[in-house]
């Protein structure tokens, strides 16, 4: 039986990579999927390929007006949202001028990365809570990163933003529990996943395969992960009514802990 049958779901950053894989897997599991992105041509094509129970909507996660518009559509068309996946994110290369190391960081570049990776998540959580609480149920899944756990010397803004996503997930989960909303909020922390986000760092075609192999050799399973593997974790997280994971706070035992799924490394 499909695990997300009749669920209304929204995935940000669904034009490619992890977001697309999650949207596809959710659809396979019976969900209605709203794919969002700023890459409108690719996003619309992906929704069309999925067919029934899929649609594409433009959403720049940095813009609160875009979030308001998308949730107005959800209210009008479906009157609910069961699962939100805050996946949209950037590394900073090549989207900003950089540099991104702690000593020489460019402040405007730092702000741009956080605007997408952190502000976007905060806004998504804000509007999802407001809609989900009306039905006393819902699942918010924030895609963080291993980088948010260990740091990245040459990508300080990315690592910082993903660490903040991890912490904000805890705040949202605890807040919703205290309010009695019935909303779960969990974060997933992928390691090295082979997606278009890596293209800039993998270099030209003649060295790409060697670079992928070198990156994979540093992963315990001996290879880079796939978007489908992250999508599997997202389905499991969206489907289960209660998931408890590690928690670094000191909240009451009555409050559920947000899960932190670390994939591959």
C-alpha cells in the first residue's frame, strides 16, 4: 500500500537533485506533489512528467510574498498541507562571488547563502505551521547537511546555514509540541550526494569521473550517495507518526525529539 496515499505535499528546490528525487518518490507513494523552484522550465517539465497529482509552482524561498502566494494556492486548491520538504539550498558556488572561507569571507555572499538556506527554511516552517495546525497534523522535513555537523573550511556560509537549519528544526519541533499542534519537524543530514550542486566543484568532463571517485573514497561506503537514497529517508520520515532521534536540549520528556538522519558518512 502506498505510504503517502492522499497526502498533499510540497517540495522546494524540486527542479533537480535531491528535491526532484523526493518529489518523484512521494508521487510514487501516492501523494499529491507540488514541486517548487525558481528554475521554472525544468520544474514545470518535471511536474508534467509525473502527470496526475503533480503540479509546478514558482517559489523563491527567500521571498515571503512568494510563500504567501503558494500557501494561498494550497488553501484554495487543497485546503491543507500534510508534508513540507524544505530542500532548496545553495553552496555559494557559483551563485555568489565569494570567497567563503572564515578569514576572507565576502559578507554579501554570506548573506545570500543564508537567505536561501536558512531564511527559506524559516519561512517555510512559519507558513506550514499556520496551515497544518488547523488539521492537528503534519510533517515538516528540513534538508540540512553533514556540513552543518562538522563544518567546511572553504564553505563557511554553507556549513553555518546548515547548522542553523538543524537547530531551527529542534525549535520548531519543540514549539509545535508545546502548542499541541500535532506537527512533527525533522531534519535530514545528507553527506556527499551526487547532484548538480556538485558540478561546479567536480570540474570538466575529463576529470569528473576521477574527482567523483576521489570524493567517494572518503565516504565509509566507498562512494558518493544518490538522491534516491535521501528520498527514501524523506518518505520514511514523512510516513511515520512518531520518530525520535538525538536531541541536544533540555526540554521536558513530554516533548518529542526531532530526528537527525545522517546519511552515508
